């Protein structure tokens, strides 16, 4: 089965074509600058010859429909494509940022599902409309092909009310749906599953702490395979310190900044989301630049690093208490997968929690996964390369399988 995975943004379409028989990537690409004077499509294809091919096209891309048509042409191009015809694509999986409380699982897309995603636009006004654009265009171009929505928030819908509710008047939850939803769920679910596989246990028997560290950062406590706590909240601003986001702060700062600086609510929101975090402390939001500045004696870079590590360790400790027993701890995403200095700083001195780091292993180059805990460590510590596109494709196949079984059962009842 060949699955096309679509991640549609406001001015871009990230895509990947996978052959699920071997879970191999056939094409990975990006259409960007949609609606601008000049757009671009870049792609890497893996035609099975062992030689990667690169493709780039610069042209005007006025809308998502044009962008989708271009990527279909690239995938099925006789010279550089990997399939003979778009008809070989048997299903399309879509990343959707916010499913609210409507979706606890991925869903086979129908008009009712589209309406439910639209109803959650107020919860993700920058993302859900773009995700819907991709869905609508794909349904037109792949008429009759089953399509599945996979939600960033779905994995965290297993959190209990004691974890997802804020201590606000309860009517705000009932009327405005103000609560913690969490994000990065597709990544957390994928690396949790990979960790369970490495440990040789069913995911349903594992208690894990998954740590997604990139420009956006989040952590999840996974109890018996289910998310029971996560660091991001109603928006992606809560929790860990991030590249440009502040993470946890005193909510009264909004009023203080309004009174002392005269900032309105939109200016405060922009400050906390785009000018804070690592960037706010030291002027840099790339951890590689921060490491270079630290080595040159930049005190603010060192402070930003120390603050980032402190917040991370604080959440690790909290999640140990939430879970009671931890079988594995997993680092993933750009910083988590590649920054051995950060991992060492975060785990140093945690032997009383059963975490013993193998510093030599930690300094190694991770492949799909890398064990960085010492043999005597009671808690396995892994670095796992996240693969959200593969997870979306897997969930798409699972939904189609369930739909097929339901159809067969219905046919049996009619007989």
C-alpha cells in the first residue's frame, strides 16, 4: 500500500510518499511560498536503485490546489518520479493540528469530520484552516481515494480531568473549552512505540517519559502506553522553555506588562510567543549557536542553557512522581536527537532516580535509535529519531483496516 502523507500549512505543503509494505520512503518533499511572487518545490526521491535523486522547481504557485498538482506531477514524473500514475496512491493521511475534544483517534475523513475540524478552528486559528485547505484540495484531486485525518492532540486525550483542567471557573471549560490539550502527540506516540519495541515489551506495559526538544519543546508522561500528562497546554506556549516561547510563567505578568509597558494583549502574546524563550534570554534560539557562544564565554548564552536544562530537569522529576515507575526515558526531535551536551546536563546526578548515563554512548551518533543508559541503569534511556510522517501513515493504514472490518460486518448483518 502506497500512502501519501500531507502536512498543509498556510503557505506550504510538506509531503511524503511511503510504501507501507516495507515502511520505506519513496519521496519526501516541500512546496513552499504558496501565494507569493515565486514559489518553490523541492524533493528527494528514493526510486529503489540505491541512488537518491534531488528535484527542485521554481515557479509561481498561486494556491494550494496548484501546489498539490505540482507535487503529484513530481511524484509520478516519468523521469524523476517513483510511481507510474497517481492512481497508485491508495490512501492519503493528513496531519491536523487540533482535534479538540472531538477526536480521540484518527478519523476517516467525511463531511462530518470536516465540519468537526472546522468547529475546532478557534482552538488553532493559524493551523486548522491550512490543514482544511489541504484536505479539501486532496479530496478533489484524489476523488474516491480514502483519506484520514491524524491529530496532534489525539494522543493526549487520554489525560484525566485532574491533569487537563485548569483551576479556573468550571464554566469556562464547559462554555469555552478552556483546558490543556497538548501537542506533538504524533511524535510522542511514535517514539513511545519505538522505545517499547527496543525494550521488547508491549507499549501497553510500559511507563515512559518522552522528551521532544526542537524549536518547540514538550514532554509527555506515558502510563501503560497512554498519555496521562504533557507539558504543552491549551496552546503551545505552556511548559518547557523553547526557542522563542517562554514556557511556564506567572499569568499575572500580562497585567504587569500592560501597566508597566503599556502593551496591549496582542503585543504581549507576540512577546511571549516570538521574542521570549532562549531568544529572549540571549538573543539566539538555535542551540548550536548557544553552545558556540557559551564556549566563547558569553554569560547570557550560558544562562539560557542553564535555564533550559533546569526547566527540563524539573519536568523529569515531576513526571517520575506522576508515573511512580519509569521504564524508559526517550529523547527525540532536533535538539533531543543531536545534542549530547544537553542530554548529559539534563541527566547528570539523577542516579537516585535510577538513571545512569553512559557518557561514551551518549556522545555517539544516533541512527534510528541509540541506547545511552549504562548497563546498571534501572531506567533505560534512549535517543529515538522521530518520524511523524511514518506514524501518520501507520495510523492511516490502521483506520482503513478498521473501516474494512466494519464494512464486512455490516455486509454480514445485511445478509
